[in-house]
C-alpha cells in the first residue's frame, strides 16, 4: 500500500494538557499553547490526549472539548492528531468517532495495554478501529508501557489497511523497524526524541516529541538538515539537542514539560494525580539540561 511519505509532516509534539490551579481543564490555555507550538516551535502537527497529555486522567468529554479548542486554534495550518487509544476496542472506536466529528485530522492508537492481547488480538484491534473511521491512523508501538509489542509480521499486515499509514515507534528496536520499513510504505516517526536521527538513517520521516515543547526548532532543523543530505550538520544538531532530548525523561515527561512551561510563563498548570508536580530540584536539573542544549528555561 502506497501512502503519503509524511502523512503528518516532519515534527509533531505530544502536547501536554493545560489545567487551571484547581485542576480543571484550561481551554484558553490549551489554545494558546497550541499556537505557540505551531508558530514558535515549528510543529507540523500536534498530538492531543496522548499519555503526555494525561489522557488516563481526562474524561471523554474533556478530550472532546480539548480537541475542538485545538482544532479551532491551529487546525487551519497544522494537523491535529487525537489520541484515542485504550485497552478496550469498543471504547477506542467511540473515542475515534468523537474525534472525527470534532475535526481531528488523524488518530493515534496505542497497542492495548495491561491486558496483553496476543498478536491476533492486536491486529484485530487496530483493524476494527481503522474500519470504523475515515481518518488516517498512526499506530503507537511502545511495549515498555503497553506490555505488548507489535511484531514485525503484525505491522506488515496492519500496513495492508489503507487508513493505517504511520507508526509512532517507541520500541527501541531499530532492526525490527528497519525490517518493517523495507516491507511496507508505513511512515515511521520516532517516539523517543533522542532516537530520531538513527530512525531517519533507516528510513524514518520525523518525530513525535516530548522535549519538542522546547526543542522544536532544533528538532525540525535536524530533520530538514538530514533530508538535505547534510549528515554532519544533522549529527551536530542531534548532539546539541541531546541533553534535553534525554533530560526531559529523567522524571515522567509530562511533569518536566509542565514545570518548564510554567517557568516560561506558558500555559501548563499542575498535573493530575497520580502524577505529582516536579520538585524544585527536578526543575533545576531540567534547566541545566536545557542550558546544555542552548535553551533557556
């Protein structure tokens, strides 16, 4: 199956969900943050209600409200991808239908987590979601969180579906990814900021980032420099960004991103339990990592 080689552009950020001080959804803040990420951090698309967006602790109604606000804010100049993945196929389909009606341009669907389905169940899950909607789908392969990997053979079979067009690859197995890339037309996006350049080297097309709340310009330049054939320049940019590409994950990324955004006066607010707000020590370490990458927080 032949697809658009970059169905969601080159750079996407898995956007945090801003909350007010009392923990409720900050819709105005979400719109402002989306505009900042598109206009200032050079994102081609945003992922809304991924794990970084605290999707486990937002309601279905909040997810819809958030998505509509972001589509209204930036949907005319960036693609908006809705995270709809759950470990319940029927619930995922419900969320997918809602996202489609709310104006999403695509869907991020994670491997069902915790219940650890066999590969036949993984295949059926993704196919049933893809059959239910008209939007392009990015499959999220993150076995260290989901508990189940999407095997090479399953990924090849998923690629046969016309609406399964991309992968957010957080498997950490470049050999497996290389085999899928050699056998399908799937667009591979790194789900690990620091692995973006290695993935580009085997045929990947971009990044779905976390540190890209702050490193978006660096990451976008790195991808474009690689595409121009300037491998030395891309490597230099990779090494420049590396302290923050990795430092953002010293603690759960959502916590550190929100701490950094709050420090910059950008919309973020607190996290919801069971996460906890980053400590002063964690924020200071984040600032050191950012400074090492030439970024001031």
